[in-house]
C-alpha cells in the first residue's frame, strides 16, 4: 500500500467537503451564515465594536433572546469576539475577528444588494402574482 504525502492527505480531506451534502460541515456552516440575524449582526459590526444594547437598537426586530443566541453562535464559530470590561454596570463589547471580517465583507455586499434592488424584486413579485392570477382564471 502506497503512503501518501501530507499534501495529498490535505487535498483528499479538502475534496471530501461538499456543501451539497447535508452531513458536510460546510453545509452546516452555510446554514448558520445564511440566517438573517447573522447577516445583520456581522454587517452592523463591520463598522467597529458595539455594545450589546447598541446592536439591539441597530437591528430592528431582533429579540434579546435571538440576539444573544446569534452572538453566542458567532463567538463559538470564531467570527465575533466578546470583551467584558469590569465596571458598574459591566460593559460587554462585541467585535469582528479577522475571520468574521472576511465574511462580513460578503454579507454586507448582500445586504447592500437587497437595499438597492428591493423595488425591482417587488415589481417582479407583482408581475408574477398578476400572471398567476390570470392563469388560474
């Protein structure tokens, strides 16, 4: 049996990742980063560190529970760093890690695209709905 070099083993491991397969870790990661709260938190933090309360005010509609869960999952994945400063009251700041910043650029671009093209999407939906109604009649 032929032995493999370290480079060959790394290449084999890399080829095993297939986001189209449900059990693949990359599939699970895509599931996480496609969440709207993740996208909005990373976009908000792209301008610099923020306190928890500032994030809650910036991101309309996020409940405290969802914000906490999102921040914890991002911290666990190495995308966000949490810094606690001893004071009264305790100050907690969140900021992007270098890994999080690299992802933030792409997700911020998606957010910007949505803001730029929402009117076109609304028009397309209206056309589709009108065509669907006339086809059913």
